């Protein structure tokens, strides 16, 4: 496969840098951002990890995304200026705002919100028309149905309607599974596209009991792939669902199914598509996370491109990975509807002869909202707007979530848990979804739900020894920094309120966490019992939903935690370009 590096470098940076100030330009000048020279004979449009964000959002990219070992200093583990330098993006450009945390608040005022399904549909329709209807398809990498109060109440039905109108032809899943099998299947009955997941199988007991499956001979629960004719050529799309659903979420949601990366099964399926079905291209629609996809690409041959998701990494250029049969390109398309991946393929004589790829930021101010999608969004939201629009309090600082160790949103949640449940320590999961609020922005219950809306939101209080607390931190830290990507599940570090500690990401398993102290400065005692609050437990709990706890706390006017800051001291990562200001 011929890979043109110069083509990968044709991101929107050059066009964005020329835009006028103080806001994005409009009209013909702005339109040039989305003028893509036609190339090849097949176009695949890719979105992932939208987390049910139907309207445009602010979303700050991480300032801490540390790579360890071979991944240090390599995409996706670059932030801030290191990211800009690596990809040749000007610091004052619209792309710098879209792809990094660099001067985020200043740039947010200048460039506005990104995403929104009405704006996304306008862009999708334009790019589909440019390529030709018979040459183009739109795919979604999962985490489409979850992330807002609306999606939670409707169990994803709102997003199925939006997906159908947008024209999604194939998707895979992750948080979709947390609605449970019946809701999942009900939604898939309404979905006009294909749900693909080659790596989800029946358990032995479920197979014995004749549980529903796409292929009972193999035990595959869902269709593993589809073949789409694009421009007279056969393109295979294989689905790869999140491999760790029963570990990362309550097992009760998927009791009859087993997951996993399933390398061997994937290789057999790729070989069958190549040799039996005689496809011209193989695309893996993945929700593995980028580090996992990079390893997978080196071990499974015959895949042309991996369209990746899960870790919310917005990577302008594909990463080329060599394997036994040649090269696989690995991409990841960000989150929250901020980006649209455009993969153009030149197909000739049964193979991919050339590729061009662009990751386009969806600047809402440059794209006229599609009327039909805008009407659908308004109709879906109408029953809940009044209840969720109450202004609770104004943000006294930039509130964001995405960073390896902490963020002001999670510090706020931890403060609410400690205050309302009267505990010394609070733990909040390191979710990567959840939008950003600018300083001074009025917070509503809809904003609270955008950080907390899941199907297992119950809070809890339990006694834990200092040793048990350390073990929890060590276990999750290993998930984040294990040198083998196959042992990473893709989230960030659990957030700890009322507690500070030192972390050495490069240390051995079980030795990364040290110097644990309460906010008082007193060292955590291994044998002493502490009162700990939390939420989103994989074990059933009976406490109030976390959004009620946070809402009550905010209504009291106590927005600011007693101590602002993550409380985490890092060691052994000096000069790592996955930390803003270093590298």
C-alpha cells in the first residue's frame, strides 16, 4: 500500500490558521475548511464517542495524557505544545483549539462550540454528496447512546432516531451494553444500520440454554462484519466492541455474554473476508482504545485501516503499523461530536492502492444546522427542557474532566460526596466523557447529568482501611499505565477527594502509589478504617443517584471544594510530552 505522508499532513490546520478574528470567518472563506479534493473511489466517514451530545459543546482536550515505555512521546500521548509541534499545527489556529488544551478558555471565546448533530448532518451530507452516494458510507465507533440525561431516560432511543436521520450504516458498542440486553435489542430493532461486534460470544451456559445469537454455531452474539459496495468495490467493515464490558461495568447487564480482544477469531475472520469473500479492503471499526489498536495492528494482518475509538484521542494523522502482511493505519476520532473522520480509499485490482485521511473539527459556527435534525433534537428534548434548565449556580472556574489524574468536575463531585454523605474520603470514577463549562457559565441540572448520567448512579458509603484504599488506587493505576496495552481498559485514574498521594507511573505494579495523606496532612494509616463515599460501583448499591447528591450540594452554594487541585504529585515522568509544559 502506498502511503503518502504529504497527504496525511493536509489537516485543516492551514485553512484554520487563515481565518479572521475574533471569531471564525463565515461564507466562502470558512467553507474552504471543508473543501476536500476528491480522491479515490470510496469514502468512509467516521464518528465515535459522541456520548449522546446532540447539541454543540465545549470540550477541553487533556493537559495530562502520559505514555509509558514504548508509548512515551508517541501519539496519542502528546498534549499541548508537544502535540502542536508534532502535527505542525499553529498555536493560534482553530485546530490548536480543537485538538489541544492550549489556551483553551481564550480560544473558546474566539472559536465557539464544536459538534452538534444538526451541524454534523450538514457536514456529513456535504461530504457524502461530494464523493457520490454510491461511493460513501458513515460509520460510528460506539458510545453513541450514553452521556446525557436525555439518553439515560430514553435508554438511548433518542440517539437511535438521531443516528437514523444522520445516516449511520454501521456501529459497534460499549456503553450501549449498560442498558441491558432487552433495551439494547429493542434499540437495534429500530436502528436502520448494522450493529457489528466480532468479539462478543455467548457464555457456555447461555449457549447450552439456547440463548439468542447471530451465529449459534460459533456462539457469536452479533453480526461480526458487513460488506458494502462502494464505487463498484467490496469494502468489509468489521466491528470490535469494547473488550472489557463485564469488568468495567456491572456484570448483570450482560450476564450471558463474554467479551475480549479475540485476536485469533479476528484473524480468522479477516482471512475469510480476504480469501473467501474476495473483498477489496478491510476496515476495523474499533472501540478498543488507541494503544490497544496499535498493538492489535502489529499482530493481526490483513486490516487496511483501524477506525478507532474509546480513549477519546483526536489524532489528525493515522499511525502506520507494520505487520506480517504489510501496513495497517490506526486512527482515533476524538469524542463528543467534535470531529468527523474522512477516509478516502483508492481501490484497484482487489486492493487498496492509496489512502488519504483527514480528521475534521466540526465547528458549529461554520455549519448551518440541518433543519430536520434540529427539529428532531428540539422534539426529543421538549419534555425535559423545563425541568433541566433551572440555573443552579455559576461556575467559578473552568470545569472540565478529561486528564489522567483529575479535573475540576471530578473534584466538585468528590466535594459533593464528602459533604453530603459526611465522609473523610470520596472516590469518583475516571470517566472520559462529560463536557466542559466555561468560567462564569450558569450550571443547570442538564449540565450535572452530562457528567453523571449512567444506569448505575447510586452513591454509597463504606468503611475501608488505608491499605484497601491504596490497593484500589494501585489497581486502577495499573489499568492506566500497564506497559502491555492489552491490560489497559482505557479510562483515567479514579479521582480521590480528601486525599493526596504521589504517583510514579513508571514504577512496577503495586509500587506506583505512595505518600497517601488526608487533607489534614495526616498520613493514611494502613490498618485504620476510613469512611469513604463513592458512586458507579459494579456491585449493586442503594444510595441516592449521584446527580441528586451533586445537585443538592450545588444548590447550597458551596461550589468550590475546600482545597482546589488534584492532590497528586507525579514522579519519574520529567520531560514527558504527555504533560503540558514538558517535552
